[in-house]
C-alpha cells in the first residue's frame, strides 16, 4: 500500500496538469483504465520487479483520479456545501481503501 501511495504523489501533479490542459473527463477515464488494467496485470505478475512496477502505475493512476474527482466535486457543489462535500469525498475514499 505504501508504494501505491507514494506513486500517487506524482500522479496528483500530472493528473491536475493534464486535466487542466486536455479536459478532466478524458484524463479521468485514462486514470481509471490505468488502475483497472495494471491492477489486473499486478495479479498475474511472475516477478517481484514486475509486480512493483505494476503497482506503481496503479498508484500513479490513483493519484490522477483522486485529484480530478476532488476538483470536480468542488466545482459542482454550491459554495455552502463545498467544504462538506470535499471532506466527505476524502472520507469515503479512505474508507474504501480500508475495505
């Protein structure tokens, strides 16, 4: 889990920049595809290095998606509910990681 979290850090920055440059929706889809594809690949890796690389790509995609989802939630919510909506999004995301 630590490797995924560490590789999510550059994914946050890159995902934010790509989302601003090319639009959030296509980058969000690319991030989800990265997570799903390399998550499955990591299940079938036969070497430790391949497993680590696949998990790094999963973390990178996770960082991209998290950044874009938080920005999207903040944009669509009314100002009065914005802080609560973003906080609940982070809370549920973390609860999903625990499950």
